C-alpha cells in the first residue's frame, strides 16, 4: 500500500466525520481532496481505499441508499460510515 492509498483512507474517514450521522460521500470527494487537479487519476484508488475500509468494518458502500458489494456494483457509489 502506498502513501497515497493511506491518505485516501484517512481522507474518506475524515470527510465522513465532518458529515452528519448517516450521510454519505462520493469516492470523488476523497480523490479531489488528495489529488487536487489530478483527482481523476485517483478515482479507482479511492474506490479501492473504500473497499479496504469496508473490509475493516469502518464503512459501507451504497447505491440508491442500499448497501452493495463494490465488486458487483455498477455505476456511481456512495460511502457511509458503518
């Protein structure tokens, strides 16, 4: 795991801590925060960071308000604290 991977995980958790209970973020929020103008390159690493946080039990991945498995999710996802 790279320093950027760790920073994305940390940023996801920090962004969620700043939101109301039950609120979600988009992986792009973390990617933009870490990557500035090059944030698009961090979209997949951001999704992977979210999956590691799912595996750790810290967050869940949602689509349309329903918890989904990132491996089978198609299209935009959201991240919410577990």
